């Protein structure tokens, strides 16, 4: 940990980790200061810069809160710098682990979602899942499902481990079965449509073409019947938990293409 090369600088588009990136940058700066000082400053009588002392005090506090182990150095003057390097390495490893499994959005829930959640007991943990443009297949009564491509999800952690296990249970052999490739059973959820009407539906995991999707089935046709959906309507799908942890999906008020609005205006003129 004696050189700045030991601490890789990681920039992230996930704003959840901005503090980790900041700490990594601080660590790099301090290690540069240590490297410079160790080559030019042999006396311990010169005090370190004020900014460095303030940062070290902050890191000492953080390390005590996070139980980061102490790292000893042959150069006792810089033992706190070694500790910071170790601390940075630990959290960057944690960031790398988390970024591989989590795409959670830090977006605050919109007002309409807050109103929906207020109607449920102990509603919590809102997550932005996907901005979904409705296709003809989503509105087909024959196909009877709403697809959410997994590679387009904005949050991949809206399911519990137990729910994920259920959805990854393989379906019967597709050669011997008419079922689509994917989960043969679903996770029961409540869906609140754009008109704030509740529906009992299921989420399943299907492979459609080359891509895996979460699909809303077993009740999606009832949602279609209750709403005047049109092809290319856009809705934002959120999830939250309520009660003892029951999963709920909520569809935002629809955003319709401008051509629909202009047609509507011409009919009323």
C-alpha cells in the first residue's frame, strides 16, 4: 500500500457510490503526498498540512464506525495514510461487488407513486424498474402478458432472494411442453394501474427470442380491459413493498405520443 498504483481510481455513473469515488480520490491525493514527503522530508518535526490533518481525522472517525483493521507501517509518521489506503481498497472491492448485482436508481418517488403508497399499510422501499413503451404484443389478448426485458431494467434488485429463486426454477422440457422457456410458476404480486385500480397478477421469467424478460401474466388482460392503452403509450413501472413485505407494481399515468394529442385536439376543435 506504499504507492498510489495500489489504489485504482474508479469512476461510476451510479451516484449511489459518489462518496466511495470521493474517498478513492482523497486516498490517491494523500498517497501522492506521502510519496513526495518520504522523498524530501526526513524530519518528523514539520507538521502535515491542515487539510491533511482534517482528512485524517475524518478517516479515523469513519474507520472506527466501519471497524476497519489497523495497518502498521514502518514509517510511523504515515500510519494513518496506510489505514486510509486499506480502507479505500476495502470499499472499492465492495463497490465492485455491489455494482455487478445492483442497478438501483436513487430517483425519488414521484408524487403519484407517493399517493399510491399512502393507501397501503406500511408501504416502503420504492424502486424504479423500467420505462416501458407498450407494444402491440403487450396489448394482445392472445399473448396476455406485459414484457419487461431484463437487460433494460433500471433496478435489478426489486425481487427478494426467495422470489428470484422461484423465478429461476426451470420450466418443463419445451419439446414436451407448450410452455415458454422460463419459470413454470410465478410470484404473486399486486399491480396498481394508471387509474389506481388494484389487480392480482403474477411475475414470471421467460426467454423471448434471445433475451430474458420478466413478464406480467395471470391477470394482465384485466388490466388491459380497465385501461385505454394504445400502442406506443409510455408508462413508468415502479415497485414497492407493503404490509409484511408483499410486492406491488405500480404503473405511472400514461405518456402518449404527440400525434395522439394533436389528433385529439383536432377532434375537439
